[in-house]
C-alpha cells in the first residue's frame, strides 16, 4: 500500500504545477470574455475561446447515475432550453474511501487538485479550433480515456488539457468522466435482471460518450467517422476493453494503448462472488438488492473499501470491481487466448515505457539501492521459482546494470512490457487492422534521474504538454523536441490510422516475424525485437504462449 501512495504523492505534485499553468490561460481567456456557443442534440452550450482554441467543459452526455439510475446502463440526460454554460469541469466519479477521508482530511480526486466527486459524473470536455459555421473542415477526434485503473482518476486532469494538441494538429480533443470501481463495475446481475448491465456500467458510460461524439462532434468541427480512442494505464485498459465490446463497434476507428495491459477481464462467477460480498457488508439480502439504490453513496463506498481490505494484494483487474466477461456487453476477453475479433479492422498503436514501476516505489527507498540479495528476494516475490533464470537473462542483456536497475526492468516487463508485446502479437495475428508497437526509453531528469522512464511518461509528450508537466518531464529543450515528434505521430495516427511522419524513422507494422518496434528517445529508431532475450524468458515464465 505504501508503494501506491508514493506514486500518488509524486503524481499529485506533478499535477499541481499543471494546475497553476492551466489556470493562467483560463484566467486570461475568461477576463477577455470571448465566449463561443455550439449546438448539441440536448441544447446549446457556451464555452470560451482560449487563444484560438474553443474549450467546453462539463457537457453532460448521460443523466446522473444516482438513485434509480445507480448500477444501471447510462440514461439520456434531460434537454435544456436556452444556453447552458460549459465553463467548468463537472464532477469526477466517486472514488474516495469515506473512512480514510475522515482520518486524513481527504483522498480521491480532492487530493489530486481535481474537481469534486459526485454521482452526476457523466460529463465530457471538448477542445477544438472551430465550432458551428466556422467549423469548415472535418477534423480527427482524439477521445481520451483517463488512467487510474478502473478505480480512480478523472478526465479533468490538467496534464491532459487538450489545448496544445488541438492547436498543434488541427484536431478535436475530447476527455470524459465515467463511473468507476464499485459504482461502475459491481456485478449484481445474479440478484436482479434489472441490474443486467451493472458489471460493465462504467464501460457502457464510455460507449455512451462515444455515441454523443457520433451525434454531436460535427458541430464542434470534428469528423464522427474519424475517431481515435486513446488512453494511458487504466485508460489503455479501457481502450483494450472497448475493442471487445459489440456496442462500441463502429463508434471509433483507431485505438492507441499507452502502458495498458488488459489481456483478460473479470470472469462472471468471480464478479458475482464479489457482488455478494458487497451486499453482505451493506447488510442487504440478495432478494432485496434494489435497496442499494436508496443508500447514501458514502455507505456504498465504505463497504467497497471494506471488501477490498478483506482481500489484500488482490488484482482488481481480474478479481472484481472492473469489467466483467458477461457474454453480452463484453463477449470475449480482449486478448485471451487470442485477440477479440469484435473490431478487427481498427488500427492499433500500443506500447510501454522502459521502467514503468519506478514511481510505485517512491515510498520504498531501499528499492533504489538494492544489493544482489535484495534483488533476488524481490524478484522471487514476483517470479517465484523462475526468478533465478530471469535474473540471469536480464544480467546478460543489461551488462553492468546495478541490482536496482535490474529489478525495475524485470518488474516493469512483467507488469507491462511483456503483456504489451503479447497483445501486439495477438492483435497482429488477426491479419486485419495494422498494429504499431513502441517502446518509450527517454529518461526524465527530475529527481536526479532516479525515475528513469516511469509510468505516465508518455502523457505529456502525446499531449504536447511537457512545459505544463515540467515536474515530470523537466521541461527542457530535449523534452520539447521529443514532444514535437511524439505528438505529431499520435496526430497522424488519429488522422490516417498510420503514425508515420517525417520527424521519425519509417515505422513498419508489427508482426510476430520481425517484431518491428519504434524505440522512442531523443534519437528514435526502429529495432526488430529490441528485448528479444528478455521477451522470450518472460513469455516462458508467464506462460504467454
């Protein structure tokens, strides 16, 4: 648990700088009172022109999920008359532990300097170069799914402000909030057919937002037939899950997965068992499950955290409170035992960073100064009886690397890079939409370089926000230069389904024969199977056949 809070503390401080940078732009535009309006199917919305980019925040795409809408598929919001202000971010999804908040003064998004939590959280934000009569061309739509697993996070984070990306690429950027954790994924379908959608409600929210894009984005200058879904970490997992959802088919046309590795979702039997545990904590008989819609949300959140406490160390990605393989809303695991064939023609861009897990150990300083015994102890905890062989392989592939570096490489490959390579392999095996693989190796200079290439490293480069996120990137000239290349590649992929641009080497598609990979750094290059020995050893150890 300490590891998690160390990473959260680091990201909190990184986001704080982003908040201050974003606030300056917001104040300048608000003071000049350059307002813009756009039509939606529900009514008109008023946004603000921020140095040429039109910004709309907190637009509802679904009704409040409280009360009788709780644990149900998302409902349409009510229409409005007149012009609705879309000048401030809407609610983030409930995610804090009420008991912990009482003791510590607040967790969840409040501690991340993000908007407050609430069940009326089905809102989205739009950044666009033009709206209405001035939207004289159809622009690619870059639809962002926020990180935080299926548990925490917000689409209102300043480091994913879409202004620079929209301006740079002449694209429309959309970010969303949706239900998370117990409210988005508690599977109660066994106890009432009314709750048939409960185990995948949070993902159905994302589908609902994509349907809003299909119906409305042309009024914001976007092309509803050129939509890229992209996300990092938990956001990447959401993108992977969308690829296995029949209801999402046709609503997006490219998919970019950054440091997300969901090969499997939760089996229905497991999800139902966790749902039973939740009802038991709440004291609700299974035949009275609808009573859960009448309870205060704080009581449900407290019960959810109590269930988690009973199963310490359990991975929520496969053990509950995340999407369920129910045969209807999700018909196959995204990438197990093969890639889902629901949307096989969609081009996929996917990758990971070199040392994903360094930020997870910021409250564990010993991890950064291991000796050989410490290395073996920690790798044993991850790899079991395969640990000795894995360490030997990584030592040969990384001569001279100190024990802590080897640990972070092994742990990061086990958690992210190995599954990512297998996902790319299985997706390419469908033989339909192209697959492009990257491996991000640029090392941040912050904190004396100890983080190397941590989790979330791609985000400021993709969004061209390295200055806003200087606490993560350093904000130096080499970071700015790399952002020019990375953001252009993502923009090109959004526009054409192909990330090739003149600023990077030619980027071939991925297949199991050559395994062409874009190694992203100050001098990026294409390398075939850059982690070959580590990959083979990790695939064998993890039984990734």
